């Protein structure tokens, strides 16, 4: 499965001959061509989405990811037909975090007013829950009221319980596992749906740690079911211990049965194999990526009683780029959209219109990056926040002259800002959370000044002393850093090799910047060939000092922080010898961080684009 076998030249030729395509959302950027690697079909084939976070309208400002959920519906219909024609099977998987992070979900009241109906239009075969479905009781309620029944027996909750609000009864969020046969080859499948050992959920759900779940009688029975293949989907990074534990438990009972894993949570493209009869893929974030996995060889036990015949696995990370979707289906802008797909695109357009997501607050003067620029630097979104936005918004009129330290977690920012229109949609994309600014008045400065260090560098101490996982303050993209080889070399990625002419091409193509994934399988996973993007580490938290006057250090300061990190701040204070509890925390200013920022944009970036 080397680079050489990838079809590059012919694909570029195919794309060059296309008519101008238009993405389904009216204002979306034109899709951009790229040299392509083809999909390799097997007997079992999968399309996988994860961590879509409300981006079901696609990326309106990035042509390489501007397909919408309706386009994905069309794509899946064509791919299912191909599977039927070939006599193989295609299954769709989604591994959670479908909500929070885009105006299409966040801007409505109640949240998700349009999203649940749009999402359900896709025929997903195996679906589970992510941590973002559980932060707020109302989100978990809606998940249980809408998405669970929308997908009925296809929704799996192996280690998640729900508390019924009317009765207080504790019930499984959905069935614990699913046993079924595939449509065309009648392959027997036992499927599970997990969530990592998440502890930040609201009161109406209970997440059972995975190492306990795998001891449960029902699980022990399920892994002894007669089956041709196990499919484990989960809101879990593929390098995380939870998946490894599940793998070990299943493999102990099933020495040769193929075990397929679909993961998420860490927002990266990744793949690995736990042994030569298992395979795992994670398919990125924000509906930029549609993951593809295929398994070939003898998958049905009856065909191979010894079951030792070799299996082969393939994976591709498909850019959600219309031109690529046309390429993989052999269709064009006229033949690609199906009636169902068009209907779903129309639902999205209508929802965006009713939510006024294109309403423009102002005009971003340039691009600001989360990890594509170093922090601090003038291109860093965190420097913008620290030096320009926070000084203006973290002001409590009655205490505006009191020296203060304002701490924001980098995870509060979810996406880059692109030069150009900053819309209502952008506010939710960049900062979707309901965090507000809280503070503790008059904290002795010698203690307060050490909090930021504790939250960042000394996270290990906090983890050892408590059960708080400091990574929750940072950005999910960095979770993978210590667990995956993807960013084995964090820090600037050197642009290397991409300028060389590619085999079979007489001219070097102009490559768009995008994913250049290296996973445990190799560096040929991306379906589109891109120029590298730099990746820089960011700290868990950033701090702004305000109203510090010359003439020595203040005795006390107001310690201001986003309420999301309150447990971490209190723990840091405790470890530093301060005696503070929730009762010392007060509201600092009215309004969510998102609203305050939108106001700031209105005032400071008021120019027309
Ligand atoms: C698409 O929408 C039209 C108009 O509402 C409806 O008549 C038709 O049944 C829909 N088709 C599909 C496949 O959803
Ligand atoms: C990764 O591990 C190193 C060494 O243990 C540590 O210094 C660093 O903070 C870790 N990074 C993250 C993002 O956890
Ligand atoms: C943003 O606007 C406010 C209010 O008009 C103003 O006081 C502040 O100086 C501006 N900030 C920047 C960084 O331009």
C-alpha cells in the first residue's frame, strides 16, 4: 500500500477537465482541485465521520472542505450503489461530538433546533456519543430525545447511562451492543459504541470507565458471540488506552476474528493496527474529513474454518471537497447531487437563513491562527485575545483599577479566524461555549501569579494530586501529541518534498495547504495531496495582566478566569497554599465570552470587507 500504488496523475487529469462546480451552500467557496489518491475497495467498506461539531453546512470559507451534509448524503447513496453493484458491503459510522462548534447548532434557541432534523437525514449504520453531547444536561436530554430514537437500533452506548428526568431512573443511553448481518454478504457483525473515561459530564449521565465495562457480564457475553467481525466504534483516540484495553479483552477470547476500530475525540487523522488482524482509524474533525476504511480477504468464518488467511486493510482520509467526491464516484456537478442530497442541502440553507448566520459583525483584517502560527506572535489568535480582546472585555466598572490577572484556556478557542467577513456563524465557530468570566477578589499576588504556571507547565502535579486532567483546558488537537506518532516532531513542520514534481506529472501542481498525514500505516492516507501546514504547540492557558501600575508588585490582585476552568484554578490555588472554594468565586462581567467577543468585533473591526 505504498505511495507508488496511489493513482495520482490520472486523477489530476480527471479533475482538470471538470466544469466549475458549486458547493451546495450558496455562499460557500468554490471547491479546489488537488492531485488525488483513489479509494481501495474491499469486502467490507466504511465511511466515517467524527467530531463534526455542527459543521454540517461545510466550510463556507474553505473550498477544500465546502461540501455540506446534503453532499455527504448524495455521496453515500452513490457509494452504497457501488457496493451493491460489486456485491460488497458499505457501512456508515459516526463517533460523536456532533454538536457545539458552529452556528448551525449553537445559534438557535433551543440549541440544535435545526441540527437534529438535518443530521438524521444521513443513513448512519453505527453511531455513538461524544463528550460534547454530555457537558450540559439539556444537550444530553436532546440527544436522548432526538438522535437516539432517530437511529434506534443503530445507536450504541456501551459505557453510558442516562438518568430519566421524570423518574430519576438510570437506564442505558441506548443498547449496549448491536448484532447484525450486512446487507449484501450477510457478514455477521458484533458492534460496540464507547466513550473514553470522561468525567466532565453533567448530572444526568453516567460514564462507566472502560476498564470496568469490559468486566461486565453483558460485555463478556457479547465478546463470546458467534461472529465474523467485531466493530468497535468510540469517541476515543485510536492511540488511547481505552481502545487498547477493549482490543485486549476481545482478542483474548477471539484469537483470529478481525476487529475494526473507529475513533475520534482528538480531532486528528490517524490510523493504527493493534495486531495484524485489527485496524483502527480516526477521521479528523469539523466535517473536513470523511474517513474511509476497507477490509479485504476472507472475512466470513465459514469460508475459512482455519481463519488464518491473510486480511488486508486500507484507509483514506477523504477531504470533504466536492471535486474529490465527484472523483471518487466518477460523477460531476450535474450527475452527483441526488434528490435526497439536494433536499438536505436546502434544509441547511433554510436553517442558516433563519438563523441569520451570514449577518456580519465586522471584517477580520487578516488571518489569525490557533496552531499554524507560533504563540506569541502577531498571527496567533491567542496573542490577539491576550493583547487586544481581553484588555477591552475583562473590565468590571466597579473594579476597573484593581490589578488583575485574566486567565483564558486555549481550548475556549476552537477555530482559526480568516481574513474577511466575521459573521454570526464565525462567532460560534471560533468560540462556541457558554463560558463566562468569573473572579476571586483580592488574592495575594505571590500565590495568584503562580497559578498560570501550575495550569500549564506543572499540569502533571495537578494530575498526580487530583483527578483533574489538565488537557481539558487545552485544544483537543494536542491530546494526540504524547500518544500518537502524528506529531512525533511537534513544533514547526518543515516544508519538505512537496515542491518536487510528482510522479507522472509534467508540471508541478500548485498544492493547497492542508493535511499531510503521517500515521502508523504510512504517509499515503490523505486522498488529496497538500502542501504542509506548520503546527505549533500552545499552552493550556494564556494570561493577561491588567491595571498593573509601576512601583512594585501589588499585594493582591483580582484573579479573573473563564468559568470552564474554575475547578482547575481552585485546585491550583489549593496546591499553592491558598484556601479558596466555589463560595469565593463571583461573576466578573455579564454575558458569555462569545457575546463579549462579538461586541468587541463590532466595535474594533467595523470596516466593511
Ligand atoms: C425532496 O423534497 C421534495 C419536496 O419537499 C419531496 O417531495 C421529495 O419527496 C423529497 N425527496 C427525498 C428523496 O427526500
Ligand atoms: C507531553 O509529554 C512531555 C514529557 O512528559 C510533557 O513535557 C508535555 O507537557 C506533554 N504534552 C502534553 C500536551 O501533554
Ligand atoms: C476596541 O474598541 C474599544 C471601544 O471602541 C476601544 O476602547 C479599544 O481601544 C479598541 N481596541 C483596539 C485594540 O482597537
